[in-house]
C-alpha cells in the first residue's frame, strides 16, 4: 500500500505542477483565450474517453502493467513539455500526459480496493485519494514557486522529476490474481448514475475555479503566479485532508448523503469567490477543495462496492475527467463575455441547484449494488 501511495503522490504532483503556468504560457505562445482554456483542461479529455475501457482491460490483463505504462507515458509527456515552443505542441504534450493518467488512475484505484477489507473500503479509498490530492497540493505550490524564481522551463523539468519518482515504486509492485477473461461481461452500474451526475457537475464547477479562472484572471485580480499556485494548492490540500473522514462518513452515513454534503460545500465556496480579494479567494479554494474531496470520495467508495471494480473505477474516472474538461472549456467560453464575479455566481447556483435534483431518488448507502 505504501508504494502505491508514494507513486500516486508523485504522479499527481507531476500532472498538477504545471497548472499555474499553462493558461498564461499558452497565451504567451499566441493562443486565444479559448485555446488557453483548452490547454488547461485538455489533460482530462483523453482520460474522459479512455479510462472506462482501460479500467475494463485492467480486469483482464492485470493492474500492474497499466500502472507502469501510465507512469512511462507521463514521463514522455514531461519531456515534451520542455520542447513546447508552440501552443499546439503544448496542447499535444498536455494531452499525452492525460493519456498517461488514463492508463494509471483506474488501475491504482482498483488495486487499492483489491487489497482492502470490504468493511473499510471507503476508508482505504479515502487514504489513497488523500495521497493523490496531496500530490495535487504539492504540485501547484512547487510549480508556482519554481516559475516565479526560475522560469517556465524549470517547471517542466520539475514535472519530469516527479514523473520519474512516480514510476520507480510501481515497477516491482505485485497484485492479486484476478482470473479475468476476455469474454467477461461488464454491466454499467446504473445505481451509480445519480452519483456520477453529481460528481460531473461538481468537478466541472470546481475545476473552473482552480484550473482556469484563478490562473487566467490572476493579472486582473492582482495575483502573482506564486499566489495563484498557492490558491490552487490550497484547493487540492483541503481536498486531500478531507478524504479520510469523508470515506468514514460514506461508510457510516451512506454514499448519497455524503456526496450531497460535498456539493453544498462546493457551492458555498464558489459563492465566496464573488468578492475577488485574496482572503475570499483563499476561502473559496478551501471550500471548493473540501467539497470536491467529499463528493469524489463518496462516489469512488460506491464504485468500489462493485465486483468488477476496475470497470466501475474506470467509469467513475471517466466522469470525473469529463467534468474537468467540460468545466475548464466552458469557463474559457464564458470568460469571453462574463466577468470573474458573474462566472462564479453562475457556477455556484448550478452546483447548489443540480445536486438535490439528481439525488432525489433517495438517500443513504449504495452498498447493496448489482453484482
């Protein structure tokens, strides 16, 4: 478990350390506002498409080879960042990094679920998610600092180092035999559809703040790249530290109730960003991070209840990354005709209004699932 946690931390640090610089760097290469937003969120596009089939294939061919392949692909993407002299090449490099995460993430989630006790699976998923989000915390914080003092290319070098550190622990990792078959049936977990919908909206609205709005509007808001990195890091830090208690809550109070709580917290965070002073942006990042952490832990705990959990984790990760990509792309579109404050109000309202509608079919635990 410790090796997986270390690998996950560095994989997410590599993926996130470039977040504070991607929109502004793409703009400096001549990208439009929309293309800058696309560059910020495109790393989630390939996972949104590929994580479900990769999760299914990990059931058949094993988790380890997908972990290693994902880490190697991320390493190659980090090398390409260093050669990104055009916006198009930057987008391609970020897309390749997304492919690496699509290979890596469903398998590490499923492998942790494989080795955890059934009665404490939510807690185990919370621990893994904490490690991953701590990587997302450390990455932007380090990236913003390195960018201010050493320049953009140094951040890409940092991503390379983090990718290498993610690869080493999984090279010799062992897994339990799954006995998978190519003809195995994979049934879509229909009972999770309301939770998937909630997570999609939560990630779309929360990622709009962290991945695009704060880095892009930083000059207008009189925020340095280091401060932008700090705000993004705070979001991921609180997303990390809330996940173990969120997992315990999901085990005891139920997956739906926990997810709804998380969406309320996220919505309050977005409302806090309406006043774009640094203290309020700090509060917004804190609340959005905590809210996303609660929602995602509840959804992944529910997905881990399924027998074919590699497939269920793949679907969950597809939904999560589709939300990230949709949110950042939509934010880039909205930035063309809305102020920062108006954007935050619309996102907050969408978050708070959608959740009770989606979960209106009932509350409580989804521990009794289709097998």
